[in-house]
C-alpha cells in the first residue's frame, strides 16, 4: 500500500511540511510529491489531515504510480548548451511570442515548476519566460507541450476551465501529457540525485 495513512502522518510530522501564513483558510498542496499544509499561525493540522485523508491517499497513489513508471522512460541526452539553443529558437518562433518587443528567456534551477511566464505591458511590451533547467532532459514533444501551456497563460492566467479548454483544443489528451511530465520530473530528480552522489564520491 503506497498511501500514507492518517495515523502515520500524525505520528510522523516529517511526512508533511507545515507552512504558517497569515491566511484565513488553511489548505493542503502537493508540491513535487511532498504534502504541504499551508495554515494560519497556531493552527493545529490534525483535523485538516483527517478531513482530506482520502484526497491525500489518492494523490499519494498517483505519485507512487508516477515513480514506478519513471523506470520506463528514457531521458533526453542533450547538453545544457544544446538545450539553450533549442529552447530559445523554439520559443522565439512561436507566433504568440513574436508580437512582444522584448523577450527574455532565462534558464534556472526551479524547485516546483517546469516553467513560468510573465508579461509587462508598460510602454514596451516585454515577455519574461523562465525555463527550468530540468527541461533539458525532456523529449521534444513534452517541451513543446510546456511552451504551449505557458503561452496559453497569456490568454488565461489561472488553471481554470477556460484555460484547460484552450489546452484541450490543441492537445486532446493533455491529461496524459501532464501525467507524463510528473513521471519525467521524478525520473530527472533521481538522475540528478545520483549525479550529485557520484560527484561527492569522486571528491572523496
Ligand atoms: Zn500553468
């Protein structure tokens, strides 16, 4: 059984992270496989965890399934330099992006996202796109999907029904793409952890 039971969550506070914020309504989030409770100061998380235990279990199952599937996928073998050229050329060629006077693409180490997009419309239209360096290991079709997803945010900021309609018009099976991205995320993390441990061994 892959899901973490409520009991084990209660006993082991390391199973989830608590973030205290000045907010009214507490909420639960999964960030790249880890459960996070975002709650008001002095909030006791036990009841929140119990209330959403089914939701937590379903998510845990999904994450476990992605981790299992990560053994089956193959990472793309390109250097960061090759990837930088590929992604810059690809993004610059997109019709929705060509209309911006200034385009900034930055490759970053990002902990929870594949990419992000931000436009600035004061005087000169500027577009900023942040790309997670992890994308270097993705197959081309998933890179294209991520860029499509980000440019769709220029029409609709939030992940609401309208947003997913835009995605679905181009990608009928977008749920499969989203799922595959999770699988690759875990695979890339494993790959990077392995690299770090090999690197640190070579120091010794
Ligand atoms: Zn998005």
